């Protein structure tokens, strides 16, 4: 059954809810020739924000091209370079001859070579003639700047799952060279080329941009603040009216509270509710829709919990109970956390598993609101 509530793809235009301030912030950063980082949990609207911002920028008269790729399946510096080169060159070339000409002009003195067979299979554009050297890395990472300058075309390079750069061998070597390339880029090239680094592993991205402070003063983070409740309420009520249905505001408020205004989960809930109801939406339909959504996501929640140690579960329970002084003797005793040294290890472990993160005030936050609701209601029975 068709529904007005979209949750399984990127949305723009009328389906894009709120985020006006974030769109303007991102547009302003890019307009100044700076780079953008966006790191939020999965299913929080990162891609929709980027797409809507680019639409807004074009509507305001800005002209640019985008090169977009993901590091989801990248595990080496060489693979990163091959993916980057293939994507960026593809923005400026159409025919095989044009691709070959760009490779020869801009990569001729490197270990990269045009790979006709790989290009024909659409798997890559270039191959490595020799082992990847630091000079090759610099050539590849500077390619977007050099092509933008040569053509005079504004270029935005969007890299998804950027935190996976930490999974490469020698990630600090690569990041140091990457930072060096960006820092030494001339003013004209910076005006013509910006990076948008996107990540869904919040803590891993924090390692890059906050703990190790790579690209310091060369990048600004765009944070996705929680959507305003009134915007969500209006969206839900109008969406149901389109399909000839009515929902009480109290049900909308209850669901928004449970899901902490996460628009992905709210739209998912509303789509299920839309399919289960006719006319007036009553409490049993709301409850059944929540149960159905939980049943869909429960397998990954169970898998995540099964990977946790007993001590990690103890700390998670303390977080859910609202504790903040985890290293205090009282909390360690009541939750069997063993020692303050063990607490540090447990916090690090839960962060690496991307179950929790810590705010600037060192307050623990569970990253997935539906996971948190499931833990409270069905796992810990709080």
C-alpha cells in the first residue's frame, strides 16, 4: 500500500522536514570555500540534508558539480585512491578518450595508469603500476583541486562513511598526508573545491576530527539538531489527512517522545500505522504499529546485545538508570562495575561498538532511540 510517509530513501522538497538552519549553515560553509563534516548515527537524515542543501544552493544561482562516493567497502589506501580518481575524473570526462587524456595529463608522473579493461567493466578507471607511494597519495588527493582549477568548475567532493579511513593500514599516515594536501592548497583551488566528509559512526568520526583534530580550522561540523516537535506534529497530521485519516495529537506526542523526534523512525511508524488503519486512528492501532516496527528492528538489537559482555551490560543499565558518576564508589558497587579502570574500558568498548557516545558535558547518550526504547521495555524491563 502506498503511503505519504517516506522513510526508506533520501527526501527533498515537500518531504524534507525542518533543518532550515542546518541547510543554511552548510551552504554558508561551502560558499566560503571551507570543508564540511557531518557525523550522526545512521537514519538521522544526513543524505537528505546534503541533497536539500545542494538544491537550495543551485536555486540561489550557485553553479557546481559533485563527485560522490563511499568508503563502505574500502580497506586500503590504494583502493581509496582508485575510487577517488575514478569518481572525480568521471565528473569531467564522458568518453573513454577524455578519461584517458585526463589520466595522462594529471597522473602521468605517478604509479597510476589508465586501465582500459577495468574501465570497460565499469569497475575502475586506473590501476597501480607499482606499490603505492606517499607521492602517489598526494597526487590522488590533490586531483580534485587541480581539475577544478584547470576547468574553472566548482567541485564538491562528498565522501560517505569517511570514518572507514581508520580501517586502512596506517590510517594516520594517510590522514597526515591528506591534511597536508588540503592545508597547502592554494587560495584559488580552495575556492573551487570543497570536501564534505560524512560518517554514520559518530565516535570514529570524533576520533578523526575531535580527538586527533585532523583538518583543524579547515573543516566545520554541521550538527543535526533534533527536529522541532511542532514540525513533526504538523507533518504527521497532514500526512494522515492526505490518506483520509485522523490521528489524535496525544498519540503523535507519545510516539515522538518514545522515538525522540527521530524522523526516520517516526515516518516508519506512520507508514505502518497508515497501512493498518482506516479513518480514525485508535490506540490499539498505534500500539500494534509500534510492535510491528520493533519486530522489524529487533533482530539487530538482539544481535548487538549478544555481543556485549556482562560488565558492558551492567554499565548500559547504569546509563539507562540516569547515572552519570560511573567511576564513583557507589555506582561501581551498585552496578558491579569492578573498578574505575574497568569503567573506562567499558565506556571505550560501548563507544567503539557505536552504542553510546558522550556529549561535550561528558553525559552518556544512547545513539539509537528505538534501541534505547527496546532495551528499557523488553531487555531490562525498566
